[in-house]
């Protein structure tokens, strides 16, 4: 009798073990939100990389979310068309590649441009698809990998807060946070318990210049491993002349190698730490501030002015900033009762010179500068947004900086592994 019990226990444990192995081997469910086709062609490179590894994931959505620039669903479809040409060769090595018709069917158009001060506006085809995908019955979470702005993610959560515990987000922030400050503010204020990896700096080190002779050079990779290989390889030369940027791909790397349930562990997509607050600094629009401000902090400029008719649709004032040789204009908002405000998130260490322009005399021609420092999230303020236990961000340990990039060493150490693994797939297209 005892032998039978032991035998049954062994069989039961074996079945459990098999189930556990099967669960670990399951393809992650992913949805990509991208500003592809906008001002930065690195999204095209990342889309090529994604499609070449499409057999490793259950891709449930490809959403165009151009908070800045002219990104569109059509640009996603253009990349799928290239993938279709190379698919016969890819399928010789793996049977798991999705059909081009399926990928086109899950490509959706999201919001074009920024969300207003509130952080949300109206639902889009893209935000509705996020909701639909998140609500699918599954034992797995939906990994929402955000390569651009957060507008459609914020809209989806506004419209369907029940999806909060069904999604896990890896966001390439940094410059995207500058364009998406309103939507980001809405999320940290209303959904502080989201499962969220906010990457403002770590990802830079994957494509930044590095003098280590043992690390593959992004400028040389095309000639050595891509040139002459397939329709996607030919197209790759159109982006940065073939130099590998792929600033959004770390979101995918994260799911390719490592334990994605533990952001603090080692992974190809970086290693992260918990963050308890998101800095939110209130600045008097007339007086400014002399305090040092951490890059990627939310800054709210506030003004007092005349009473206006609300919802007039007219932008009451703009903030102008200089970016290289271009002047960028950021629209302000009227909040009612003579209160005006604007949200901004500086993307890098700098002395930020700004100027407000308006037809309203009380708001016009105020100038100032902010000193932006290179350590996120920086010191705490009583106006910061508290966060829950599942918000993660770049490692703050100075030993893990790669040059000026906070947390950079947690990803650059894997660069060779990532690129050499990809090189094997380029060989498939020979």
C-alpha cells in the first residue's frame, strides 16, 4: 500500500513538473504601442527585430500611438509587407511565425498627438483594442510594450479600469515622457498600483557609443550581419544608414532572456529597482525656481490670470523651449477660476531655458531657466505622486551607470549576446 502511495506521489509530482515546464515555456502575450513612422526611425528597426522573432511571442496587438510626429498604422503595415516577403525563409527554421494577414488584422490606429491636460480624451481604435486584448481570458498577463507615448494606454485604463490587474507595462520613457507628460501624470495619479517598468535611461546604453573593443559596434553590425539578407535587410539600411539603434527593443529583450516576473533580476532588457514616488514639482510660472530638478520629473507650471470661458478650444498660452536649433512649443491649459497650467518632463541633463508666450498679458513673455540634473528620481517633494509596490525604474547605483546613462550597465553587458543571437536569424534570410 505504501509503495502504491509513493508511486502515485511520484506520478503526481511528475505531472506537476510537466505542467510547470509547459507554463514556463509558454509564449508571452504581447501588445506593442509604437510611434513608428514619426520623427525617430528606430521604431522601424525595432519592428524588424520583433517580426524576426515573432515565433517567440503571441502578438495580440500592434497599435500606432504617435504622441509626436506623423506615425501611423500604415507604417506598421509597411513593415509587415516586408516581413511577408521574407516569411518563406523564416518558416524553414520555425513553424511559429504568424501570418501577415493576422498581423495586419491586429494593427490599429491610436491617438494622433498629445492628450490634453487631463491625460485622456476620447477612445480610439487603438485604445479599444488594448481593452479587448487585456480582457481576453488567459492565465497569462498581457505585456504592453510601449515604444512611444502613453496616450492610448491611459485612455484604455480610463475607459476600462478593470484591466489594471490584467496588464504589465514596460515603457521606454525618456524623450517619450516629454511628449506624453499629461498621460503619464494621469497614470501615476490614478493608477499608482499598476505593474509598470518605467525605463528613462537604461535603454540608451544599448545603442550609445562605447569604446570597449569587446562589445560589438552598432555602426559595423549592418555590414557584418545584415547586408544582403532579405527584404527586411535591404530596408534596414534606410534607417540611420543601417546603424543599429533599436531604442525600443529592450522592452522585447526583457521577455526574451531572464525572469520577467522579477524586474530586479538580470535580463537582456535590463535590471530595475522599485520606486516609491514619481517626482512632481510645482513651479510658479512667473517666479520660476532655482532648485535642481531630476531629469524626467513632472514639472507643473502654474499661473493666475483673467477669468475665461471654459472649453473655448483656444490654447491660452505656450511654453517655448530650444531643442538644438529648433524652437519647440508646448500648449498650456486653462483650468477654470483664473487658473492656468502646463505639464512638462525634461528628458536629459541640461540648463532648460524657457519662455511663455500668450495673447493674455498676465501670461506673456515670462522667461526662466531650470537646472536639470542627472539622477532620477532625485529628492522627494510634498507634491510627488506616491507609487505602489509594483512600479520599477532605472537602477540608481552609481556603479551601474554606463557613462551618463543611469542603469546602463545592466543592459550593455548583454549587447553581444543579443546581437549575435539576432545574427543567427539574419543568416536564415541569406
